[in-house]
DNA sequence: GTCTGTGAACGAATTCACAGCT
DNA sequence: AGCTGTGAATTCGTTCACAGAC
C-alpha cells in the first residue's frame, strides 16, 4: 500500500497502467490497438524490401501476399493514420514507408543501454541489425567483476551502479536486460532510476515497473515451449 | 498454382492452415486459444520458481500477483485442462507444474537443430537455458565455408545441405533459424525437407511453409520498434 | 469464510462487403 | 475495372459475478 504503485508487467508491451485508455495527450488521436502496432513493424519490413527491389507501388493484396496478413486488416491498420493509398492504384511504397516510420517514432535514432554481457547480451551488443535500424547500443553494463572493463564491439563493460550517472549524458531511453532471472528486478530498478522509459527484457521472469514505464518481454525458452505444445499429440 | 500450397506464416505461431479450426484429431478435446498457450508458459515459469522456494500451494490470486495476469484469466486458462485446483484452498504447486508441463508436451526432451552461427546463433548454441528446460541443440549448420568445421559448445558447424541426411538419425523436430533475411527461405525449405515440423525464426522476414509446419517469429528489431512507438510523442 | 470453475456479459480485434474514388 | 477506406457483422478473448466445493 502506498509504495508508489509497482506493477508486474505482463504481455507483450505494457504501459503499466494507462487508466482504461481512451485518447492520448491533449490532441485526440484515437488509441491504436497493440496488434496493429506490432503489424506495422511487419509492414515496414516488407516495404523496406520492396523499396530495395525498386517497387514503386503496391496494393493491399500485394502486401497481404508477402506478409501473410489479410488485406482488409492491412487497410484497416493503415486507416488509423489517415488516407495513405490511392483507390484504383494502391500505395506508394517509399511514401508509405516514410509515413509509417514517422508514425512509429523511427525518424530519429534511439540510444539504448544493455545490461548483462553473457552469451546473449554480448551477441546483441555485436549485432549490427540494431544500429542499421536506428537503435544504437551506447553503453554496456555487467555486475560481474570479471566482465568489468572487458571491451565488446568497441564498448567497455561498466558497473550497473554507474547507470544513473552515465545516462545523464547518454540520454538513452531504452534498456535491454540480458541478466539471469535472479538479478533482473534489481537491474530494472537501476534502469528506471537512470531515466530509462522502455525496457526489452530477455530475463525469464516477470518484472515490475511503475506506471509509465513500457516493458516488452522476450522469453526464448517460452517460444520453444509454445512450439512444443503444437508439436505434441502426433 | 498447384505447387503444393505454400503460405507465408504470419503471427506468433501459425500452423499454416488448419481449416478454420474446430476440434483436433479424432478425439474431441476442444481447441485452446493461442494466448492461453502462451500464458501457460508464463504460469510454468512462475510455478517452477514457487516450487524452488518450497511453496506447496498457491491460489489463483497468488499467481495473478506474481505474473500480472488476471486471476480469472488464470482459472479460465486452466479450466481447459480439467479441474486442477481445490476450492477453498488453491492449487498444489508441484502437481500443477507437472500437469501443465505434460499438457505442453514438455515431458520428454526435444531435439533441435540451429542454422546460422553468426553472433546470435552462436550465442543461442552456447545458451544453457535451452538444455535446462529440455531443448537440446544437437547440430549446428552454416553455409559460410569459413564457419564450416568450427566448434561451438562442443558441436561442429556443418553444411546445411547435409540436414536431411543427418536428421534421419538426429530426429530433431524443431529448427532454429539465425541466418540473414536473404537466406532464410532457403534454410526453411531445407529444414522442412529434413523432417523438421516446427521453426523458430529469428530472420527478419516472412517465411513460407506448407500446411502443418509451425512457425514462430522472433524479430528483435521489431521489438525495439514497438517500444519506440510507445515512447514517441513525449 | 475462502477459493475454484464457469456461464454470461462485455469488450476487442478481425473479416466481410460495399460505397465511392481514380 | 481496380482498389481504397470503413461501417457492420462476426469472431475471438477477457473479465465479471456467482453457484458450489471445501
């Protein structure tokens, strides 16, 4: 009671507690369903590829064929963002790509910090795909004294206790957690104290954050367990 | 036309085309919603931890508090599997854990093969969490001649063309794809040809599989993009 | 009194189907 | 004719609320 309202964050992305969500800020743009946001990223992936191939125009049916997402679904998803297509013709690929990128906040790059430089953490730190899409990892942290000072992909592994101090300069808004389950909550608290507002959590445990902090969980073993379910009984 | 019915697999897990899904096989056990299956894995995570801590019994409210999932949701999810709790008391933790493990097909271990031993692939190959939970990676593949013969975590990196031959012995049913987007579909086809029935795809592209093959996509950049969306406008 | 299991109510998301623009 | 944008219909999932078990 009265200790600042912590909440276990379940589900893909959870802003731990927007009341029951009607509109945003002062404006009035209506709330967009989370499944739509997730598909947007898929559309972008597809559009970037079409752009690379030099395709100028695509219909909702074209996109549907390439992504496996229903064409009506695609059009409905886009309708949240205004009239982006041309009846009889389809969508201008580069224009749509730019528009969606903007809508997703991908116009300017995001700085991220990563905590936990074990196998997975080190691999992500070295993964170029993040930077290519505008997510730069700008600092690495690990509580293990053996790892401190180690250099991975040009970044020095530092003490997580330095997070608040260092992030005052770095201004990262996303934190990636790759520590064991047992230390995940401690790390979460340090990230939040450092001003991090969004967390990508790879630790296989439910973490708690205060209202306004966004959490997304990726549990790799869980993914395999779901596959196992669909494999069973045969 | 007529080339054996390929389908882009969108969404978390997709058995590419069960008609419109009423019941399964001959039995009659009713279809369980995919969100339920995904939460089951979360419950298991929680139950294993409770078990380690020596907690013998937990109510749906206890689980709700720990996982952030609504208590009624938990009870409804479990109700698909029969009466597992005791009114007035709650759930027997070890018993429920065992029952859910069984229901998810986690009773005996699964063999998996991993294709693509770049940063991410190598990290997953070395990750002990998979084996601990019954998913053993039993073979590694990479088309890059420089990587062939390399040893990672005790396994030799082999040519993906050997997949069908080798998997005749290995009998893996799950394949993990960690190759670049450009080669993902080729790898998918080789995995399926080798008898793999479920795929965990880390390549940021939509892959196509024939009916009956289960695909789950994990797109790490997409996860960051979704966070970006919720960070924008502030 | 406590807590489960579940029908019923509700709410959310997908898909249909068509009016209207090019 | 071709394709978008969208209200209406449908399907699906969640939450409520309570009867019944302990």
